[in-house]
C-alpha cells in the first residue's frame, strides 16, 4: 500500500508577508520551534535562511528514537511560495508546500505537507493513525512559533 497522506494547515499572522516568508525559511527559528525534540541542523545549511537548491540535515528525537532527515528546497517564488522535499530520511517520501498571501494587510500562511510511509500496509496504518496526528501537532507548534515571533520584535533575531 503506497497511499499519500496529506496535512493542510492555514495560519493568519499579523505581520508583513516578506517577514513571514523569511521566518518560515529560517533554520534558527525551526530549531527554536522544535526545541522539545532536541532538533538541530547538523549538515548543509545549518543557520540563516535556506534558499533554492539548498539542503539541510536535521537530527531530532521522535518517538524516543534519534533520527536524521535531509530535505532540499525544490521550488521558490520569493514571498509567495517555497517547497522542500525529503532527500533522505525515515519517510518513504514527503514534500512540504508553503504558500503565502497578504489579503487585507494580514499574512495567510498555508502549509500542505504530503507524505508516504514505508513498510506497506503496516506503515500506512501507522501513518494514518499515529504519524499524521504527530506531524500535524509538530507543524501547528512550528506555525504558532512563527506567528508569535513575526507579530513581536523577536523576529529581528531570526532574520539576518
């Protein structure tokens, strides 16, 4: 079984689109937002703003196991869209689309995270029943951190 699992989130942020776009690409903000997993950037772009064609390797503890995952920016339209795709890691495959719009002076950040899990039907079942919820919570926490930082003065320490 090789069925795609998709998570879609939308976050309203009272900050300029350029700031939100850059915070979403910030390696340092990602580390800040996932500190409860011990996540660190250990190879590739390890600090600053990740850009088109660049990759980052993350090391973090999920489900009590230290894991590594490498993703690469595969598309970028500054301030409106970027996408990263897993190059190597525990998923069979994933792509994370990040969309940004600024209707009425407020930025809307939309995430579409689509993934496949290895191990056939057992993996798919784990993906549907456990991993989808886990990844949704992780993405919500990350988006809440972006919102909090973008709406205050803290953003200046994450954007060079």
